[in-house]
C-alpha cells in the first residue's frame, strides 16, 4: 500500500473520494427526479411553492408548526390582513 504524507493510505483516500463522487452523482439524479415530480404536480394543478412548504412543515415538529402558524395568524390580524 502506498503512503501519502502522514501515514495516509492512498487506497483509502481513493475509496473515500470515489464514494463521495458516487453519492454526488446520485444526489444529482435524485434532484432531477424530484424536479420531474414537481413538474408533474404543477401540470396536475398543484402549486409547487405550497407543496415545498408542506414538505418542509412535515419535517418539523407539529408543535413548532402550530406555534409558527399561530404567530403568523396573530401578525396578519394586527396588520388587518
């Protein structure tokens, strides 16, 4: 096994770099797939911006979403909206 600098294995380094490159490629492919689904949703009449918000909210704790919504409602009322 060849060594680089401070006891770094060339094969181990190559393996790590290749794994990252593979995952980056997968991420690019997944991003394209997600974009296609948003386009499909838009064609079906759904608002992409609202879908993104729903997905973001589903990742959060329900209590946090409810608290934010209550504050948003309060601010809107105070602004006469």
